[in-house]
C-alpha cells in the first residue's frame, strides 16, 4: 500500500467562535430572547439559561416589569450575565416609543447594565395585527439616533422600508418573519433575502436580525439559512408546552442554521443527480 500522507483539514468557520457584532458589541450567541409571557419568573430563568442567549429583551413599561404578586422582572435576571435590550413593546406612536426608550436608558444606567443606550424599537400600527407602523418607526428612529441611542428597529419584511430605516441611522434592522406571536414562521423568504441584500450592499457586516413570528426550531433554522445574522424570539419559547426544552431546540437551530448558511447549500434542480458516477461501475451478471 502506498504511504498516503494525511493533509491538514481546512479551517471551517464555526458559530462557536464567529461572533455576532451589533453596534460595537460582540456576542457568541446569535439568539436573542424575550422575557415576557412566561407562567413564572422561575421558568423564565430556566429557559433563558437553556437558550444560551447573552442578550435578553425587556419591556420597560412599569406594568410589564412587575407581576401581579409585586415581583420585579429585573430581580430574576442576572445582570452580570445578560445584556438587557430594553424594548418599546406596546407603543403605538413615535412619541410614546421615544419616551419609553429614554425611560429604559435611565433605568439601565442606574443598574450599570451595558444595555443602557440601546433600544429595540417597536412602533405598532394597531392592536389586532401588531404590525409595525412604517412612518412612526422611521420618525422614532431618527429621533432616537439624534438622542444618542443605538436603535435596533423592528419592521416589516418590506425591503424599501428596511433600507429607509437603515438610512435613518439604525444600528440594526430587524424584519419580521411573520406577525408577532403568530408562530407562522418565515412567510416570505424572498422578501427576507431582498432585505438582506439591500441592507448589506456595500456594508456586508451590517447586522440583520429576523424578529417575530417563528414558532419552531425549523423556522429559526430557515431564517438563519437565508443569511440572517441573528434571531429574536419570545412567544415560541414562553408558550411552548415545555419552554426549557424548546429553548434548547432554538439554541441548536440557530447554530445549525448558521453553519448551513456558511457551508453553502447545493443548488435546487428539477431532475435527479446520481450520487455515484455511471461510468466505470462494475456490473454483476448472475452465473458469471
């Protein structure tokens, strides 16, 4: 047998070492999770731990920070472990969103959390669909950027709205996979791809995070395979039959989807393509 020298393997980008960069911050995890809708804060703690997330969103309106027993959500979060991303959930005007964002900055500044100064911006159009108000989102983005915020803006999957928000100074644009809490997954893959293409044109490191609507691990993997830099979710874990187990699944799906995107999928074809070549094969003829 000839002596065959083994060649070293080519380095493969790994999600374990490839960090997510947002506004000068770096995170090993590409999964951002919310803190709302859990049955108990103890269950929330377990799910956050299982998710592997380093960034968690918190609605800073007082009625969302304190439960019916008078317990503060912040008392159940390890502020030395998690970077808090305050959000403006429940705001339906740009003025309200700006006010709540400033409240979040003040609160986190007092707590010494590195999340002070950035905000997940939501300006919603109506209470039934919870779809983003494109005009209000754009106005609030401009005001908050002028006020020194790093804005991560939740928007629809409309590519033109996405690019306008980036032009307004948003640190990250976060197109929705589908309506908030709907569990429908990524309804319009082509629009997400167009958002990614336009937002990263001339700026390949610009972070684009798919936010809202995912319901299962396969939804998360799909979004990551399209090229999203990260995923933000809440309901899919908090309302799962087993939130902790679902958090584990979402963690692995984020990693698998990113690896699949980096690896590069094969092109889709109409007809089959044989795994083994036809030429040079040995035919077996019975009796010979």
